[in-house]
């Protein structure tokens, strides 16, 4: 039985500047998509990088009961995939090929014959099957972001860390990507943490929220419990309302600065 992700007393500093102080989070369970919310500079990316051991940290992070920070680099690379906010410069490789390469990496790498239909399926479900033969370095910003997501998904991690994966996407693709992330997270029983700035996307498309502020958590739990007029004022400094639409879904409306 997979025990999900637990974060206990996680601290990160850049030089002498402390960014996260003893952050402890209740366990996201396998199959859950977790929104990481919070103001600019609050430490969301730092949290994801610390979970992937890309920045030095202190504390205990466990995935399926195993200490992530103590894993060998190879073991961790198989289990934990981090998709950065700023994608690395693109190489002159075709999109399809780049996803095959990502899927072949590590011990879990599948044979090309097995991987080809998997890659095709991911491209289709992201709505970019027509870009398979395009070169990565000739894509638009949003297309690159979708190709990066396909490279992350094909690696089939246990913990998927996505840093603002919607930032360059149009409305159609934002919806499509969040629906796919949720479906894949449930189907594979992985845990997905996704940094978002759009509170309504967090309300509608995620199972749990971690609200990061002042080096710790200003709230954690179900989106409708964490996203409240009080927390919006306290954490973001805005005056907001939550209203239920005719379909029964909650949405946030911001009226003014608090
Ligand atoms: N490599 C670094 N060296 C020094 N300080 C850093 C470094 N990376 C980030 N910081 C600082 O750490 C703090 C948290 O940054 P982080 O990128 O984690 O914030 P964030 O919540 O993801 O912000 P945003 O929403 O603006 O992307 C910021 O004050 C930032 O200036």
C-alpha cells in the first residue's frame, strides 16, 4: 500500500536567508492532485525543488514510507519528476523523439516498441499529436510547455512536481492539462503537486491545497476549506468572495485590495 507523501520539518535556506522554516504538511494520498498556492516569492518553487532534492534542505520527506532525501540520485530520479517553471533551452530534437528519450531514461525505461504507442497516447491526450514531428526549438512557449509535460508524464513517476505548468497555456489547454493531470494522477496512483496562481483552477481541479506563506503553511486541506475570504485577505491581501454558480461550483471573485 502506497502511503503517499509526508513532509516533516522541512527547512530550506539560500545562504543565510531562510525560505522555508520547519514546514510540515499532512499527507497527500496516492491519486491526489495538490495545488501549491501562495504569493510571489513565498517559497512554492523552493518547496518543489527541495522535494526533488534540487536544493539542500533539512527535514524528512517520505514517499511511500521511504525517505526521499536519502535515496540514491538514480532511485530518486525514477520516482520523482520535477518540471521547472522555466524550461531548459530546447535542443534541436523532434517532439516525439524527445519524449521517447525521456521515457527511455533510467532503469524503468521501456523498450522503444512499447513506448511508441504510450508517447502517441500522451501527445493525443494533450492535444499536440500534430506536433510530434516538429522540432522542440521551433515551438511556441505554450507548445514547449505541453511537450515538457509530456516528457514528465512518460517517465511515470510516483511523485510529479509541476511548477506553474499552465503559465503559457490558453484556456482550452489549461482545462485539458488539468483534466489530464487529474486523470493520470488517479489512474497511476501517484501524488502530483502543482504550483498555481489561478485560485479558481485550484478550486475546480485539485483535491487538496497547500497555501505557502511566510516560510510555512498558512493553510492545508480541501480547497473549499482553505480558500476562504479570510485566507485570501491574510495571505494575498485581497478582498474576495466565494460564490456558488448554478452548477453548484464555488468560484472566487476579487473585489478590491484588502
Ligand atoms: N537560487 C536562489 N538564491 C537565492 N535566493 C533565491 C533563489 N531562488 C529563490 N530565491 C528566493 O527565495 C524566495 C522564494 O522563491 P521561490 O522561487 O521559491 O518563490 P515562489 O513562491 O515560487 O515565487 P513565484 O510565485 O514568484 O514564482 C524568494 O524571495 C527568492 O528571491
